[in-house]
């Protein structure tokens, strides 16, 4: 996968959390196309994490420039796992105005990882309601914007069509819900 690796390195992965700790390994997992492991880190039991919108952004950024043959079923399964977490009917809080705001110091974890256990015991940084809902909103926004790409891949890759149909149905149902809100 050819990804703008330098751009990916500007995201402070080491200060963003996953389902199993910090996102330090995320750039390497993306580069090595380890979609199964990525999926476990960015979605767990219907919960999205600080890293999720950034991983989705990086993966979808490369999708239009890749050959359709390079798309793996595990990547589509990752998108399905994330889309399956979009379950709210209405927002209980307003998201941040722009996704980049989620990289403000007030949302980022300490540089010192030794303090992580104490951070989880309190209300952890980046999991205040406004930020937390933003992980879902911006992940969903990016995935809905990629619907034409997903449709194109489904048309060209019959082996992925069932998985992509599932993904597209999840996103279409969410689109209908957004139109009623």
C-alpha cells in the first residue's frame, strides 16, 4: 500500500488510544496492511476509539489511488466493524467543529505512558462527551463520503460484493437516519 507515510507520521498516534492501549503501532500496521489487527484496535464491542477517525482517514485517503485488485476482504471487514458501531439515533452532544480539533492538547494523552493506568481510572482525556461523539461522527462522515468508491469496488470485485453490499446497506441506513434528524 502506498500511503503518504510522512503525513501519517504527523498524527500523534502515541498520544491517542485504541481498545488495547496507545496507537503507537498504527502507522506500521497500516503500512503492512494488517487490517484484522487494526480492526481490533479501532473498534471493540461497538465502541470506537480516539484513533478510529484517523485510521479511517488514512485508509480511505489511499483507496481511490489503489488498484481494485489490491483491496482485501479484511479491509472491508474493518469498515463493516466501524460502520456497525454507528448506532445512535440522535446526538447527545455536539461534535467538535472540525476533526483536527481532536488533536488539540486537551484531548491528547500525556507523553508519559507511565500515567496511563491512573488516566483510565478518572475520566480519561479525549473521552469527554464532545470528543467521544466526534470519533463516531467523523468516522461515519468519512465512510459515507467513500460510498461511491465502495460501490465501484463492488461492481468490479464480485468476490467482495457480498461484504461491500453489507457495508453499503449499513451506510445507506445511516444516511436515511441523518436525513430525518
